[in-house]
C-alpha cells in the first residue's frame, strides 16, 4: 500500500464580525469558548506540523498565541461580508508555508480528536483521492420547486428507506495547499467523503445551533 507524504498545517479561520451569533468564536461555551477548544484540540493532533489561527480580530489572535498556536493577521477585506469565500480560501492558503492544509472551523465543536486523527490518516492512506471531506447522511423528504427530489409522494417510503444523500458539513477538510489555491476552495476534485454522525456534524451557524451544540457538549463531551 502506498502512503501520501504529508506536511500538514491546521488552519483555523475566525473573524470578529459574526452577524447571526455575535462574537460566537469567543463567547462562553461550556467551560471555555469554541476558539480555545478548537486550538487546544488541534495542538493535540499527531502528524501536524503547525497550528495557525487567522483573524482580523486582535483578541482572537492573542488567544491563539497564548495557547501556543501561530497567529496570522488577516486583512479586513478578507474578513468582510462582501468578499467571496473563494477569494478568502485562495488568500489564506497562499499565506501558508506547507504542503497540506487541515481546515478546522471552530463552528464544529463536537468533532472528536479521534475523528480528526482518522481524517488525517484517511488522507494519508487513500491516495486515489485528492482530499478528505466530512459529510453526513440526510434522511429527509426533500422538495425543490414544487416537486419531490428524492422520493415518490405517491409511493411514500419510510424515512429509513430514503436514498443515502450526503451533505457536506465542513467540520474537517484535508487537502493539498496547492489545490486549495488552484480551486479557490476547500474541496478537492475527487474527495473522500468521511461520514460523521448527527452529533459530530452539528455546525454552529445560528443562535439555535449554538445552544444545541453547547447542551450536547456539556452532556457528552465533558463526560469523556
């Protein structure tokens, strides 16, 4: 079996201008905050050469430095609400000096160390794929423009019999830095879909998500 030669930087991108959940990255969460938890987790990972936090916010950069991560000040333009994310991806990857990037958003606070390690190991072993992306199965009755898109309403299936459509949850991405620059994306051209369960796939995007994630974190993660 062939193995990929890896040189990974963990990239944690945060900004000060979160609109739907103000200051969510450093707002109290459990016994800490999501930024601190993600940096601490990244620093625990094996096969990682550097943990980099990029932000336009000096307070968040200071938290990263105090924890032992590297800070990378981001131009406010690349932390605004108007810049396309494709431009942000290219900009951030272009400012790193590594072969591979592990994109680790703080908004996925329920992803375990084990999952992060397995994503790295999968990337190292699955050389027929150019990247690894976390996904989760969606079992919902889905409609678009007035029509069902994943089932026949006249032959209503049980929910467990719906097709296995998977969604990208963006909890962990591992890919070559060069590819992130070329594609202006954290998706490879031929990615390996690494499946997460419904707990690890929780993404904090709204106030409801934040409260749900914190409840789950307190009930599950703190008991380990």
